[in-house]
C-alpha cells in the first residue's frame, strides 16, 4: 500500500507541481486545493488504469475520490482486488 | 418578481467578498476614440484626464484609422445596420463571404467561418466536430474561452505543462488510442507574451496523427514577417489544422472572430457550432471595416514593422531602467512585480503620471506572479514611449524596486 501511495504521489508531483520545492503528503488536498484541475484529472485516471491494469468507471473517478493520494490509493486498491 | 431579500443578500455578500479580495473590476470610461492618447474619466464622476494608453490590444493602431472608419461608414450606407437573422436563415451578405475568403487567404488555410466573437469561435468549434471518442490536449495556459469550449465538448480533455514539448509528447502517447486527437494552444500567450513552439508542435502532431489548433488572437496581423501570425514566424504557415482569431484586437479592434482551417472542420462549424447557429454574426458595418483592414495590411508591412520596432525600444528602455520583464519579443511586455498589492498601487501611481496600464494578479495570473501588463501599439510614437518610460522609472523608484532581483522584491513586499 505504501509503495502504491508513493508511486501516485511521485506521479502527482512530476505531473502537476510547478514548484518542485512544494511539499505534498498523502493527505494533501489535490483537486479542492487546485493542484490538480478537473481537466488534468483525466491523465491521472489513465495513468492509474494503465499502471495497475484496472478500469475506473467515471462515476467512481470523481473529484472527491481523487482529492488525496490516500483516497486515490483506496480506490485503486478496491478495483485491483475486484 | 422572485428577487427576494434573501437572494439579494446572497449576491451582495458575494460581491463584498470579491471587493474584499481586491479583485473587484471597475471600468474606466474613455471619452475619446481608442488610440495612444485617450481621455479617461476615472474614478467615475471625476474630471477627464489625458493619458497614454499602454494596455489596449490595438496593436496595429487601426482601431480609429480614417480609412477603416470611412469603409465602415460606406458599409453602413450600402449594407445597412443589422441583419436581424442568423447566418443560415437570411443573415449572410456578400461581404460576409468576401471577408471569409480574405481571411482564408491571409491565414493560409482552406476555409473560414465568421463568428460574433473569437470567444464564440472557441466555445463552438470543439463541440462541432468532436465526440466522446476523442481527446483535446491543451497547453495549461490557454485562454479562458478555449477552456470554456473544452468544457462544452464531450471529448475527454487533458493538459500539458506550458510549452513543454516532452510533456506534450507523453500525452500524445497516452491518448494514442483516441479517434481524433487535437493539440490546443495559443499562438501568443496573452498574459506572458511568449510564443508557442508551433514548429515542434507541428512535428509532434504529424508523428502522432493529431490535429493542431492555434488561437491567434494576440498574433494575427503583426506576428511573422508579413503579420500572418505565429505560424508564419515559426515557419509552419499552411500547416495548422484549425486557427481561431479575433477582429477585436489588431484587426480593427471592433468585434468578431472566426474559425479558419481544414474545409471539413469549417463546414462542421457551419452545420453544428451553436454560437454560429443561434446568434447573429458580425454586423455589416464591422465586416466592412475589417475588409478595409485587410486592404491596408496587404499594401505594406509598415505598421507591423513599426510595432516590432516600438516593442523592442520599450522592452530595452524598461530593462535599462532596472525592471524585471517576462522574456519575449512580442508587443506584450509584462513588468513583473510579484506582489498583488504592489501591482495595484503601481498601476494607480502610473495613472497619476498620465500612463494607463493595468495590474494583473491572482486569479488572472498565478499567485506570486503579479505584474503590470504593458501592450505596445504601432500607434505609439517615440515621445509616448519615452514619457511612459519616465513614469515607470519614477514609480519604480518610489517603490524602490529598480535594479532589484525577484527575491529582493519578494523579500520587500511579500508574495
């Protein structure tokens, strides 16, 4: 689980942060804080689907479900176990 | 009459919050024609002040050009005031088609369709030919009207880091399974004044079988050797699939816009773009004025050459004064102040010195990137620029920022 979270966190930092010194934790709000905008969420969703060979339905891949690394990791884990 | 005190209260609180956040927009009333010298009433009710305009999109100085005004008068006399119809019912005159053909030739495309504004062109174009099977991949700093157009379109949307070609390529790879892929960018970015890397983008789009969309609103008429736009400057004239641009900036400055590009995409806009279908197009008087603008531009490149010279002179003067500028070579020259409050005060002091230039800050630009955005015109003479430089030096000295680094200004004023 920690590996999964770290992978997601690293992706978010590389993909969305302009300032490399900005610190993010597993609980940092991503969408509600404007770090990941709703437009860019699609690349995060597709990254997770490709990386973990899962398919996240649109009604589960919501801004709320993607708001922190912890929430994303829980969602991915749920679909990996299906 | 459902406008209850409750609703009024909600809206009043929201307006107060905007005011308290320091982002409440107030109009300044201009009592003259648009030009380098204007007479402004600000604040409302105060006596008129003659100032130099350093913040209009009147890049070529054609907004009040006598030939354009005369052509507009002729248009009014011969084609009337309004059409009282959308294009496809009974709202298309010969001059609408004539303008579309001129634009097509000027931009080096296959066909063009006019819209009431470029905002409308951008909001209508994507939805007209893309479906949920497709993807739009946009630069993260594209204009708000493009963002709105993407929101209205069922295709999925993604972004790439500003002007980062490596990141764009990774997105093209990620979405390679999509039916239609469209890469979306501004030609010149309005807040920073930098230019898209269209040559590299064309190469990437060819490699990944994607279309390239460019908004040329801050480029058409003056970027490139003959003013055709960013695609001319980057050596990819004739290779852009979709161009949108405006007639509300350099090309006369009145109103109107267009989608220009591949024949089938333009035709899809005529069939399906909602701002085209459900709104009157450009008024005959404006079309007549814009036709004259293209006549003037086809006679010589004098105006865009003067603009280029003015912009270089202005940029050099500000740099020599010790101000920090966003790098670039377009007529958009942002003077970086970083702190929002400083940008507002700086703008007010400039106005006191007879210079009209506006401060921009979050949320229009990123936090900590507040600035005065200056825009140069071919209508500026050297004496205008010299007076404005003197004012920037004076106000810069007052706030003790001349010759200071970004960090020193941030240390002094905060972010």
